[in-house]
C-alpha cells in the first residue's frame, strides 16, 4: 500500500501529468451539481467540498510550480487546469 501512495505522490509532482489530477475534483463538482436538484443539501455540500479541494490543490500546485525550477519546454497548457478550469467549472 505504501508503494501505491508513493506512486501517486510522484505522479502529482510530475511536470507533465501532475496538473491533470485537478480533473478529479472537477468531475466531482459536475456530478455533485447534477445531484443538487434531487438532494439539495448533499449536492450543495459536495459542490463546496470539491471547490475547496480544487482550491487547495491549485494553491499547492502553484506553490510547487513557483518553488521547483522547471525547464521552459516542460510547461504546457495543462498548468491552467488546477487554477483556471477548476474555478470556472465550480462557479
């Protein structure tokens, strides 16, 4: 089990695949928004939870991006996922 968690941590720090982890709370937010009309309390609390999770991951990712040196060739458009896309979809 520890090897699995270590692998996930390495994937989150990877310069190419790391930003795509922001898709998990984005999908959770969309599913929770779909649940909200039928179960308002549960749906709204899940939307807010996914928004907090997205914001926390975005803050961690930007802090890592600013503190760990990266080559310019390693940067790509997915670096906007944790901050811009998650906030836009959660709104």
